[in-house]
C-alpha cells in the first residue's frame, strides 16, 4: 500500500503576509475606534467587541481546520480498508458453501 499523504506546508512568505494583514487590521480597528467621536464607554464597548470578533475568528478557524483534518483521517482509513479488501480478494477462488 503506497499512499502519498498531502503535506500542507505554508511558506514563510505566506505566514508573513498573514501576520502583517492581521496586525494591520487590528491596528486599523484600534485607530478607528480611538478617532470616533464617541464617549469613553462607547469606545471601550467597541474595543471589547473587536477583541471578541478576533478571538472568535481564531476559534472558528481552528474548528474548521480540525473538521477538515478529521475528514482527511477518515478518508484515509476508508482507503486503507478498501485496499485491504481488494488485496484479500481472489477472483479465482471457488465459493465455499
């Protein structure tokens, strides 16, 4: 049984781009909230909401990744079972009664 599991390796450039985009968006959110013509409690509420959106995004991304990895493992198990059944199958064997 020879299978080539796909390796999902991200490049350093992709990681850097994602980190820079995250940092830029977080700083933009904070600057935008700071310059809004609002009271302090309203700014704090928007800041707390922005932080909650960020942490929820991380959680959602982890859940989606875990679900995808889980389905990949299940499909590998199914493939291994099918290959074992095909390897054990002998089309010339006479049926036993």
